[in-house]
C-alpha cells in the first residue's frame, strides 16, 4: 500500500540537495527494487523451487553488496589519487556504500517478510507495533 502511494506521487526533489535529497533518492531506489521483488511462500513445507528462489535472492544480495562496496572503493581510490587525500575518500566512499546498501537490503527484507506475513493471515509490522503500544495494563 505504501509503495502504491509512493509511485503515484510526483517525484519531488529538494532544492537544498545534500543528505535529504540523497535519502529521498535512496528510498525511491529501494521502493523500486521492492516492487520488482517476489515474496517467499509462507507455507511450512516449501517446494524445492521456492527454496532455490530464496537461495538465489540471498546470494544476489551478497553479490550486490560486494559489487557496490568494490565500486565505491574504487571511486574513492580514484578521488584520493586525483586530490592526494591519502585514503580519506576511500574510507568515506566505502562507509557510504556499506550504510546505503545495508539500508536497502534491510528495507527489502522487511518488506518481503511483511508481504509473506500478510498472505499467511498474520499481522503486518504496523499492526504489531500498534498492538504493542496499546496494552491493557
């Protein structure tokens, strides 16, 4: 439901740029990836095809993580060599890559788990957090 609202909204860019703009682009990218992701069946007895699909999903997440860190590291090394910053840009770029990719992967996993819980008739994460906040004590 949230993804549908994000898709219908016109793309808004902040004029100030900076971290807010980067986080908005990161969230749009994660939402687009989530829309293309398939959910894992929620039955206790998964078929071999479903297990293979899950294995492919987690393997691709690891390969994507490695590729992003390597690419950002190489970009950081190039910047260090060009401006003689002695490794500062490499460390900053790798930190950006790790934090950004972890954010995207956690968001994708939470979204996928929410979809499979919804299909099983369970509560989604919003309902669980609301239930926890409204205790009868």
